[in-house]
């Protein structure tokens, strides 16, 4: 699953409330613009690790399919925000591995490289 697809699914999940969050509502929760959310969903940019974790907490959508029963809570996010830089890098690497992203470079840079190669 790509990051953009995950963001769109997370918005649709919205803690199982039966009503999809709009891009604007999610943007307001994250203090970013609606255009940022759109760019994430379209694969032009990716959210920062902190934004990614906030999306999981806001929507209750799990980061990994096998962890459906354990979405991130505010308590977990608080613990992550105080994690050491090494721990945060490990978390980011796990997220990158799950979404099959390379160890460095943003999706936009990778897409540009693929376009140039084609």
C-alpha cells in the first residue's frame, strides 16, 4: 500500500463513525492546508513522521493491517514524541518498510526520477 492510499483510507475510516473526514477537516486537525492533504493522497508529497502518526491517532486507522485491533492512541503519540532520535528513526524506518519506501528520498523525488527514466 502506498502512503497516499493509506491517508485516503484513514480519512474514510474516521474511527468507524460512518462518515468520511473531508480533506479540509483532516487538514484543520493537523494545522496544515487542504492542499497538503491532497498532495499526500496523490503521492506528490508525504506527511512527516509526526503528521503520519497524528493521522493514525485522529482517525483510529492502523498503520499496519495486522494491527487493526491496536490503533495508535494519544498516549502512544505522547510517548513517541518524547522518544529519542534513534527511536524515532527506527519508527520511521518501520513505516518506510511497511509502505515499501526507500530509506531516503521523498515519494515526489522518486516519482521524478521514474519519470526521467521513462
